[in-house]
C-alpha cells in the first residue's frame, strides 16, 4: 500500500516537473516580457480614457494567463499572450510626444487615432517603426508643415487625416514616399495654392477632402483635377463662395 502511494507521488512529480519547467520557460521568454509590456501599455491607455482593439492569436488555453482590456463597447475582455493590438483610439487624451515612443512598440498596430492631442513631429517620428499602420488620425493636433517628413516615413499609410491643423501645404512634397496612401483629409486647414500640386505624384490617391480650405483658388482646384482625374475632391462647394468666378466642374 505504501509502495503504491510512493509510486503515485513519483509519477505526479515526474509529470509536474516538465509542466513547471515549461511554464517557467514561458514566463522568462521574450514573448512573455513583451506581453507584460503590452498589458502595462493597455493600462495606461485606459487611464487616459482611450480604447483598444485586440486581434486574437495563439491557443485559447493561454488566454487566461493574460490581462483584461476594455473593447469598443467598454466590456472587459481577456487578452492572451499572443494577441495583437491592432487599433488604439486616444481622442483628447492629453497624449504628448513622449507617449508616442511607447505606442511604437505595438508592431501590429493598424489604426491609430490621436486627434485632439498636442502631438508634433517630434513624437510622430517614432511611428515609422509601425510597419503595418494604415490609418492615422491627426485632426486637431499641433502638426505643422515642418512635420510632414516624419509622416513620409510611415510608408504603410493608406488613410491620413490632417484636418484642423496649421498647414499651408509647403511640406506636402515630403509625403511622396507614401505610395499606398488612398485618402487624405485637410478639412479647415489653411492650404495655399500649390499644395494640391504636391499630391499629384501619389499613385494610389483616390480621395482628397478640402472642405473649408478657403485659401485654395479655383485655378488650383482645376489644375489638380486635370492632373489627377482619378482622385475625387470633396468639399469644393464649401470654398466656391471665396472665388471670384464660377467653381470648378466635377468637384463636390
């Protein structure tokens, strides 16, 4: 009887040792360390009132090892070790340039909303590390013409919102590396003539919103339409009253 008991304990120990070793290896691995940083970042985002969207990856049994985050419906959702942060929304969250360096560690990030935050090119330069970032909202920030070079390094961008910023357009030629850019918004920015001309080299640009850009002349609008008939200009009706002549045809 005693021998059977000892045998059972021996078998249990032999089973547990590899399991404990495996768990210890996971906790010491770079993957787990990255997971801890990810959880800490999510905590900071929540403290600022932001939202996170996570894409599930890896085995389900590892999900209970993770933390929880608030999804778009403010529900507590578990985050697993291998889950990926794909979207972050930090609207009016008092985000500064220093915090953008931490966001740049989210290597799978595809959507980032930083609208209504005092961020500048000094922080945006960190986002060049985000190789999958497709949608970037910088409306109502402190981005200027001098910061276009930092944006030009985020070559994966497909949508860029620069609305309500102090942009004359003199730095837009520095967006030329953005060969994947499809949509750009300049709502209520003080763009000057010549600004749109700098966008004609973007091969995939299909939509440009210039609503409220009252400093753009009819000549500038028509020149862009002639150079890029494949790109739809939105918001032209809003600036026609500032022209002396009739508005350009074919614009909305």
